[in-house]
C-alpha cells in the first residue's frame, strides 16, 4: 500500500508499506533530507486473529 510520496530531483517516488497496519507516528517532517533506510513513518502492524 502506498503511504507517502518522496520527491527526489523533481521526481516523485511512491513509498510503500512493507506490512499492513496503522500509521503510529510520522517520523520525518516535510522538506527535510531523508537518507536511504531512514524511517519516514512508524507503522503498528495489525495482527489478524
């Protein structure tokens, strides 16, 4: 699922979640530099019963 869009050199790159769940916290703020591997959001995984 697409959860964010990152702009790199005027190109928009979709960011997808590696697991289903609920966004628990947004870690990065708009306009800041984000390095590869740096979290943008924290996702609380939903466990299916």
